[in-house]
């Protein structure tokens, strides 16, 4: 019992603070008062580019190469590799690819292609060099 409050107010305050006293930590209602966790990471350099070295065209490819290869990959989604040019042409045509894209696939030399990068390189897109 305190000198400031009567017994009824003391009981009410006791019920309100029971969770904090018995739990040893703040209650969920007072989470905003808890300090944020400490981090030993050095703060980011505000003058550094936002995405670092990972943004933009990879070495060995222009932005147009990247866009062309992306369009090629979307067009050939679902192809089972290794694949021959006739399978690639059939898949692209059935997927509704533009006629000029299908015609471009028809110019591929008759051999098996292991993946989209293999096809893109044969079509004249640059080949991405490993950065990491």
C-alpha cells in the first residue's frame, strides 16, 4: 500500500504490472519501449551504389544481349534439354512466339543444345562471364 493511492488503486496498479514483475521482461503491450538489438555490422556507405556490383549488364554482354536472352528464355520455358533445333522451333511456335523469333531458331545449326545460354551464344548474344 502506498501513501499516494488508496488500497483500490494500489490493487489495480498491481494487476496491471503483474506481468512485468513476475515475467522479468516487458509485456507485449510495452514492446515499443524495448531497445532495438545491437548489430556489430559496419554501417553501409551512403555514397556506395544501392545495388553494388550486381546491377546492370554482366561483363561480356550488352543490355540488348541481356534483354534478347531473357526474351529467348521466356519463349523456351518448358523445353527439355538437351534439345535439337526442330524441337526448339516446334516449342516456340506452339507457345505463340513471334514469327521472327521462330525464324531465328530455324537458323540454328543442327546439333543438340544444352541450355538457353548455349542457344543464345549460337544466335549471337554475348556470353556472360562469371563475376562471382
